[in-house]
C-alpha cells in the first residue's frame, strides 16, 4: 500500500466538504504539536507532504491524502492548546468531533500520545467520544527518541492503565519516532491490514 502514490486531495473546513466515504480511511488525532503531521510524512516517506511545525495549531483543516488511490489518510487539527484565536479553535474542535463520531468509512483512529507526557484529560475526552461512536482507536506514542528506556516504561504503564478503561481501544500500542523511523514499518503494516 505504501509503495503506491500518495497525493494531497483536499483540506476540509466543514462536514459538507468531506469527500465521499467510498474507501477505507484512517485518521491521526491528538493534542496540538504531538506529531500527527510528522507521522504522516514519515509513513509516506514524503517530508513536506503534511505541514508540520513547532507552533501548536499548525494543522487547521481536516487534510485528506489519497494513498495508492485506494485509501485515505486523514491529518486532523490538534486539540488542546493552539496558537490561534479561541473562536477559530472552537470551530475546528466542533468539526473534529463531528468527523470522529460520524464517518462511516473510518476504519481506525490513531490517537497520538506524546511519549514524554502520557495520556492527558483532553485525550480521554476524545477516547470517550470514540467509545460512544464505536470507532476503534489505537494509541500511538510519538517522539520516543526523546526518552530513556526507563522513562518510557513508566509512561507505558500509565497509558496501558488508562486505555484499559476504554472499550473502543485496540489493546496493542505502537511506539514511534518520526525522526528516527522507529515503529513506522509496523504502523504501515497495521494500516495496510485494515483494507
Ligand atoms: P498540530 O498540527 O499543530 O496539531 O501539530 P502536529 O500534531 O501535526 O505536530 P507536528 O507534526 O507539526 O510536529 C510538532 C513538532 O514536533 C515539530 O517541531 C516536529 O518536528 C516535532 N516532532 C514530531 N515528531 C517527532 C519525533 O518523532 N521526534 C522528535 N524529536 N520530534 C518530533
Ligand atoms: Mg499538524
């Protein structure tokens, strides 16, 4: 699947702008700055495909990428703090929640969690919404290159404990570093298996 072509399809700002739900789709959700866009770039091997930056609130639309003409990869705006006006942020958050709870072709939501911080209350809110909407989600730890193994173990305990309370959580965690490439082949294989 990831040997195929990947192209940017469109940025969506309202539910009526979503492309037809005619193919399997996976999305990347998570707090602002957690590394969603960077992960999409690492997965596709295309550095500048999804816009990434150090400014929280970089991704401001629901961005659709076509993968091998058969799947969509979806880069979502972050939740939590963003460097943007409150009214605008609220608009994205509404759209994000509508999308996550009402997209028939969504096969799995990857919920990205910064390996240094673990699961926060805003993550749990999103996870609860996914439980209610019966959207299977899988936690992906990001930026693992920034931690020592012993620090990572602690966070893993916290993450596993929290996930156990969410019926829609897929139990397997994926540990990634977009910078070093760790976990990227595994995540590609998981996505390819969701056809
Ligand atoms: P928003 O669109 O603002 O919600 O952010 P995002 O979740 O898309 O994060 P983005 O990919 O823009 O990355 C945020 C910052 O984290 C950037 O400065 C990235 O270079 C950095 N970053 C992302 N992934 C990694 C990683 O695996 N390791 C390290 N060290 N830094 C990373
Ligand atoms: Mg982004």
